[in-house]
C-alpha cells in the first residue's frame, strides 16, 4: 500500500496495520503504540522480547527516505549497547531492495535487518517465547521471588515442577514466567518445549 506522507509529494510504503490483535496480546520491551502489521511481525516481536541483547523496541518507527518514497519498517530495535537497528519481519517481500534499505538506514546511523523465515520458525524458541509473553503483565510477589531464588541458591538448579511449590502468593506458572521474562532466572528456550523437567537456573546479578 502506498499513501502520501502529508497529502502532497512523497509516497510512503507500508502495508495496512491489522485491525485485530495478534496473539499473544502482552508485550515486554515495547515503547509507544503497539500495532502489528501481521502475525509474522507479532512473532518477531516475541523473539525480541526474550532476546537478552535487546533493550527495547518500537513499532512503525520514523520512515526511511528512499529515492521515490518513504518506507516504514516494522520495528526500531535498541540493543543493550545502544545500537539501533530497523527491522522487518520475514513476510515483507514486496518492499524496496534490502541494499537500498540498508543504505538509507546507514544514512541515519542505523542498521537494517530483514528476518528470514527459518530464523523465526526453526526450533522451539518462538513457541516458548509466545507461551512466556502471555504472562508479561504479571508481577511475582516478593515472598515468592525470595523463596524461589533462595531455593536456587541452595540447589543450583531446579526443574520447573520443583519450582512451582515456591509460589504461594502468585499463580505458579505466571510467577515463574514473569521471573524468566524479567531476568531473575533462565530456562533454555531452544532445546525443547518448556515442560515439567525443564531446568531452571538463577541469573547472577
């Protein structure tokens, strides 16, 4: 879809934003309005939310100025070192050439990346990420957090099923997911779907 940026002059290339929300509804590291263009862009956002190298992301950032149009990427992502990258999900195939987008981003001191399908869907990370992000709006009660961290300090590692008994004030799965998302504990998102025997470790402060 192409439309005028201000009614006159340059065009803007952007597919229409979806009117219906995409699953999951919650987000963790987003800033500003969250409007996903498609389910694939929502999936990428899930991966951004569980990436420890990502500090924050925003939807529909300031457009890139190209030779014949303005182009709005899916995301502007800031990593923990402050490097900013414009990103598109893997379903954007009708836009400008990646070399042109990369050059336009560089002119704004930004990087550019278009995700590929395999990176998003290979393995278990996306499915685990979507399961966890469901609980992004939950907060673990202080008592539950202290009990679980103390148990991990004592034992080194615990399975998911062993962790659940520590939660007395918060719903167990919600509390566990919240602590994973907020960097208190970690679990392997790549080797298998999260289950009772998945190993939980404390993240050193």
